[in-house]
């Protein structure tokens, strides 16, 4: 089992909608996951609009990819770079640390993540 950013067992991010690189509900990763879908975040309207403006529409359902479309309040395994872009743009969504992969610590200080910790 993978480890979370807190050093414990990686917990499920979301089963509804089903998320993760492997679509297993967890923010697990492997080398072929070039997007690094490792941050479990709680979607906000502001972030979803930001992501759409950046060319990644997470709002619109895409049934052909079994993607229901996201709305505020949904949890989703975000790509590391998109979360960092949102952080810089001051619209980063909150993070579920128990469901965020340990490898995030290679790129983001834990203190930063703690400021964005979802309760």
C-alpha cells in the first residue's frame, strides 16, 4: 500500500466520482503517470473555472471516458502541476492530506500543504 504525505497509509480520495490515475479512488502513481495525479483536492467553483481557463475542463461530463464532470465539493486526484499553478494564482483548492501521495513532498513543502489542509 502507498504512503500519504503524513507518513501513514494512503486513504481513498473519492469513489464517487471515481478518481485516480488507476481509477481506483486513490491518488496512487507510477512512472507512466506523467501528470502526477497525486494531490487529493476538494474542488471549488473558483478552481474548476481556473482549470477550464488553463485548458483542462473538469466540469463538462465526458461519458466516452467515464468522466462524470466535477462540481464544487467533489474530491479529485489532481495533477501536481495544476495544483501548483492554482497555488500561484491564489485559487488552489484544499487538500486531503491523508489521501495525498507522499511523493508530493518532493515538490511542495509540508507547511504549504498544511495551510491548505481540508478539515
